[in-house]
């Protein structure tokens, strides 16, 4: 069919978001079991098509295991892609790993040409190349799509840098989506890290510089803490009087009231004669002087005043996540410690490769504000939640939401004094 043109004869173009998908290892799957693979593929394709229609897109081309869809909105295209991968993951979980039919998806926003119902041009070609960069079951997007959605959707991205694709003239900024709101993490390629030798040395130098900066920062914090502790001790410890001042009576007695030394008492600087008995001087009246605390006692008092809090202790119990469209509700055990006006905690996340980290503030009134997030071993923050509540009579109750919308509740009770 000839190119579509308007009445002036100019080729029609438009800006569109293109979603390109195909099945990973389709040839192997067909070679091992043609009928079983086609049956699974057709079931997956029906789900794919229904979700495209639900997100107001249209499929404009299919060929074998490849599917091309058009969207007027980059946000809807990405939402559709994440929903497709979540739905197909559920279907694939019912199959043996070697028989799973998994799509790779690429999404690009660009200028395209109309040819009847079909679309052509670099906008389509870049989407098809991005799909080849995605992992089976994963999604890769171009920089133009990322710029449109990064503040509109709760997603986690990994930058793959500028990628050079076959028959694409300019490098393409590429991102993989590693997690969507309320869904299991998506498979994603590793960020580009195989640069030249010079690049590696530069990276190593940056790491060493960061480590050195961290050590220096830690040293300055330690020295500052020492200085603050010394000031607190000095403030809590009364001055120690000289021995001559401490021995002086608080009220001077008249000379007539001073005890009279016996004639045979030993006088300062005079030697006692041989055989002469020693007569002890009359005992002076005892006086009571205020006790001056020692430095260790002063330090203990200062530390207690700073660290002690009404709610101090170790608290433990359940954190529960609410049910979402794709995830069931669940609870698991966790623990935190209150010291003064701070609450902290750290424990293994339900996902084996992550750690949950808690930090928050405790008001004198008992109100608590808690931030919790999970980290991967490389420091990537995966999910985060904000909770508010109260601590009272050894109980902490708080509730809130993940920053992606899922509800969360915390119910802990005090189990021990702080470590």
C-alpha cells in the first residue's frame, strides 16, 4: 500500500510511543515442543492484547512471536508493559522453567510515519532494538520515555548508559525497569560496567577517594563526639577544691575555742625525748563538707542525662503489609531499639538478598515517626515506607504506606532494656 499522504502530498508523521515485544528463545521452545509452545503463546497473546486495549493502545503489527503496539501516552505504555509482565509471570509460574514463554519488551517515544494502519520509521526501529536489550520477562525504555514518566510512576530504574544498536545512527540512552509498584522485581541486565582500562582505573580512583572521605568523616565525627562528652563531663562535675581549702572550717571559731595542746604533745619540727610518752592531741570537732563527685561519677551522670529516655528499650513484633491487586497480605517479625528520642533497627527482609533498615524519631509525648526502606547488597534502595504512631506502656503501634501506595502496619512490644 502506498504511503498515506494528506491533500498536499506531504507524508503523514506523528509522535507516538511504540511498544515492541517478542518471545525469548522462541526457536528453541518451538524445536522442543511445537504444539505445547503454540498453545502457551496463544494464551499469553490473548492476555497481552486485552491489556493493550485496557490501556488505550492498539496493536498495529504482528509477525510470528513479535508484537508491535502504539500508545498516545508514554505513561500508559509503561503501565501496560509492567501489567503484561506481571500477568504473564503468573501464567508462567504454572509451567516448568524450561517451558516458560517469556516476552522481552522495549518502549520508545519518537516520530513515526503512517502507512495505512502500520507505522514505520526510527521511532519503531529503536523500540525493536531496545527490546533486544531487555532480559526475558523484563522491560527496557529509551531516555525519551524515561524523561516523560520518571515523576509520574512509582518505578525503580537502572541506567544502562548510552547503547549503540545495529542500524541506529545515534546512541540511545537506555534504562531497564527493575521494579514496579506492588510487584515482584523485574529481571534486568546489569548496568554497563565493562569500559576501557582507563575507565576502570578512574572508577577505582573514585572509589578510593570516597573511602578516604568516609574515613576522614568518621574520624571528625569521633573527635567531635569526644569533645562534646568532655564538655558534658566538665559541666556535670563541680570544681575540686585544693586540700588547704577543703580542710578549712566553713565557720572560723574563736581562738579560745581551739583545743589546747598538752605540754608534752609533739610540736612540729621538735624531736620527742626518749622514753617520753606520746599524748594524742584533743580530737577536733568533725565537720561535714559536701561530697565532690569524681570524674567517673560525673561522666556517668552526663551520659545518663543525655541517653536516658522514658521509652528506652528493645521492641519487637510484627510488620504487616496490606493486600494489593497482585500481592497477598503478609506479616513477618522485626525489631528496633529506642534510645532517647531516636528509634533504629535493621533486619533481613523477606526477600533473601535485601536488608530492611529503620530510622525514626520519638517525641517526649510518645508520638513516633518511622521511615523504613529495604536495600540490596549494592546499596540500591528498592522499597520505602513512612509510618506514624505512638509508643505507650511498652507498646509501639504505627501505620502508614509504602511510597508506592501499599499499606503497612507495625505492632511491637517492649522485650528488653536497650543493649
